[in-house]
C-alpha cells in the first residue's frame, strides 16, 4: 500500500540523491510504481510534497541532536558529535538539494525550520548556557550571538562554492574555522576538554 509516509520517505531519498530541480513527480511515481493520482491524493503539487519532506527531515535531525546532547558528558563532547553528524549528512546529501531549494523555492527551508521550532539555534543556546554553568565557557559570553555565529560557521563548512571539496577537506575547514572559534569561547577548563576531545571534530567517512 502506498501511504503518505512512504511517499515522503521515497521522495526525500530521491530529492537528496539527485537534487530538487531535476526530480519530477513522474520520477517519484516511477520509483514508487504507482500513479500520479496516488501522489496528488496526498499532496497538491511538488512544492507541498517537498515541504512535507523538509518537515520530516528537520524533525528527524532535531531528535537526533537531542539524543546526542543527552548522551554526552559535556558540551564540548556534544558539539563534537553534533559536528560529526552535520558533516556526514553533507557528504550523503547531493549539494544541489539545498542550493536548488534556496534558488527555486525561496523561503521553504526557513519555513520548515521555523515549524520545527528553530531547534538548532535553541539547542546551541542550551549548550552555551550549560557550558557557562559548568565553567567550560566564559561567563560573559553572549549566548544569543554565539548561537547564531556557530550556525553560520556550520553553514560555511558546507559551502562547496566557497570551499570546493577537491581543495578543502571538511577536517581542514573544521580545524581552521570551528575549533579556533570554540577555543576563543573557552575557559582554561574548556580548552583542556577541547584538546582532549579534538578527535571528535575529525570526521572520517
């Protein structure tokens, strides 16, 4: 039986493998071995289907992040594991997936992220607050500014136009961008933890 959930799962896989621009409803229908009528009984058009796929994707990422944060012993460890997941996703997803959405469906990514409660920013704020409480980050750190900055640094790590993968490995970018920024936020205790756990910021695929 072709359920709404199966359509979203299949469409998400195809969008992420091939990008959004080239992926048509016809190709999704062919993959599912069903009819257009079945797709359109659940989704008005490609945009509403893509929007549903993004909502499910964001919900999954939010839950994965929560599990990482709960299972980590400190905020440096949590950020290392979160970074690994972010970089691994960037290797598994066709770069055209996000660039196509930004170019051809402006606002769709932001809308889906907002429907999921702006989770990444809120999770980073929590980590920053916990880091201050545990003496890992400096007390006078502006958590709101840091949260937004880290999100933008993570986007920079995935920017294949500015940093082509043929020239800049993810590890090189991490140790040139993310680790120095984190070090600047840390107390002596935090710097020691960062040194001990820096292997977490090395991602092998």
